[in-house]
């Protein structure tokens, strides 16, 4: 019998150590090193068909390499297809992470019930009756969805050979275990080995595989970091369980862009796709209130209209407070310094609170001018016309700088019914006749005079 081998893994970051130590040298966490037993068997878990031709790869000149477009499987979920770049690529492995209860299982079960291909949904966390109860609340259109409750990969592959699914869903990778490793499910060794077996199956059979992964307290996907390098696509499902809206982001995508964004609303009947995100990002109010401004931002190629809220008040304590939600605090400090130095607004002794509605985080510098407008509106206690939209960056000299894809932003604002669009006069706007009034400014003083004159 083969000699039993043991090794030590950090349960936080997955780093392997030769012996037990109190602190991990990679992530600096204490008491996270655990000994795991590794005992490999000679048998293969997934056996490729003996009739398949074994090809030997040879080096080719880059000019001689033939480009073959990836075959994609459309999931009939427009938001997910957009984030993936057009659908699931055959043979790809997609990892979906998110906090507990955020809706990961609901999203993939909804996809499995609406996709036109034959799906095998493997669950290691819920029974078949529990999944049936959840599926009854969803709008099921696919009768080819098979439900399997199993955690042993050998049994899973045995069922795969019998059913021959076109799409495989695993919920979740942390619950699986293989007989080749003597370690508990969820350990570093088991996650790495079971993931390798599923990736091998996906590549040899050209079957798309969807994995659900748990996350740790830092918000990263639990398990070894190499897991994210092994898979083809890493998706993050974000949102607050106290709110109904969920955001799907792509952190890694070998077959498309990572800048796309998908937005859902969690309902009792499942996740509803939000085709017009501006409807949830802009609050509906009857009276004109000071301290609010509408900004045009871009997520990938999709323009969004978001609402910036600011509150400027006299500081009660000695040190003024600066607080932001969804916006970079350091950038707020920079904008306040520009307003103080370049435009002469005395904000150094006042509290400033900034909020982006809808619970999203925005890094686009094009919302700088809207932030300035919201702050000045609250400071002057003068409401900005709700039909005005902003898109420009603010520089350290107080100049209004141009931003990218300005025409797309203008067209989106026009489509949503805004009457005025404020941008930098240095932007190269196409000569098309827009049906919206354009106000082009070069300095903060010009913008202030235009809005509050």
C-alpha cells in the first residue's frame, strides 16, 4: 500500500507549508495552518473515450494559427449572457461567488430551468424536494433539467456517463469530495482536486460547467487562490440582503470583457432582469430637493444614469466629517480641496456626506462634475433641475476635463427624457444633431454660474 503523505495548508489563502507554523507567511493570519492527508490512487476519475483521437500539439507560427470562433450556449438570461460575453462557451468552467443567501443557487437554478439544453444540476447542500419547492416558484421552461443530490465526484461522473448532459451545474464546489484524497469536504486539498477533475471533464467533453463557490469574511472566494486561476470565468454576485437588487460582475473572463455588468431584482418568483438600470438607480420624488444631481456613467459599454446625493452642514464638532457611500473617499477629499482652493468655496469647516443611490460602487471619474454640483447645491440650498445630467471629470486645477464615449452618454440621457446635458467643452462631440440641450463648460466657476445664476 502506498505510504500516506501529509502536508500543511493555510485555510485562509491556500498556501502549502512543509510543516506546521503558527502564522501563515503569505497572508499573515494566525492559527490557520491545518494538516491534511493526501493519498493518491492510480485510477483515473474521468476517463476519456477510447475512440477519441489522441492529437499531439506542435508549435506553429502565429501567422499560421487558424482562428476558430468559440461555440456558445445561450442561457436565455440576457443579463448573464451580457456579462459572459454572449453565453456559455463550450468546454468552459465558470465560477460564481457571493455571500450566503444572496441568490447564487436561485440564479443558476433559474438558468437551468430556462435553458434549452439538457442540464444536470448537482446539489450537495439541498435535497431534491427542497430544490423542487424552489423551482415551483420560478418560471420553469426546461423539462430537461435533471436534479442530483450527491457530493462524491466518482458517483457524479457515473451519473454523467448515464445521462450525458449538455450543461453541468455544481452547487457548490466546497461540498464535493473525491475518494483519491483523504481529507474532509471543503478543505484545500479536496477543493483543488475536485476542481481539477471537473475542469478535465469540461475540456475533454466540451461541456460547460458552472460552479458555485462560497466566500470568506474578506469577500474573496473561499479555498485556494489557484482555483480562480484554474477556471475560465469568475463571476461575483453582489448586493445587500436587506435590499432587493443584485449586481453580477465579471472578475475574470477568458472569452470576453470583464467590464460588463448585470443587474437583477430579487422577487418571490425569482430574479428579475433589469433591462433599464436607471429605473432603480434614480429615486422618484415629487418635490425638487437640494443636494441631488444626475450623473451619466458607463459600466462596460452600458451607459447608466445614477443619482448623486450630497449633504453639507456646519460641523458640530471640531473636526469636520467626511463620509461617502459608493464613492471613493480620497477622491471626495480631492474635490473638496479643489472647490476650496480654485473656486473659493469655504467648505473646510463643514461636514460633507455623499451617497450614490441604489447601493452600487462607481469608480468612473465622469461623475466628478455631478458630485461637485450636488455638493454646491446642498451648500447653497438651491435645487438643481431634475432634467439636467452631468458627465465630466474635474482636474486639480479646477478645469472640467473630457471623458470617453460622450456620445453614448448623451444618447442615453436623451432616450431617458433629460433636457440638458452638461459636459466639458474639450470633448469631441460628433456633429449629429442631438435632441438635448448641450452646455459645455471649461471651469468649475462656469458650471456654477450656469446652474445657480
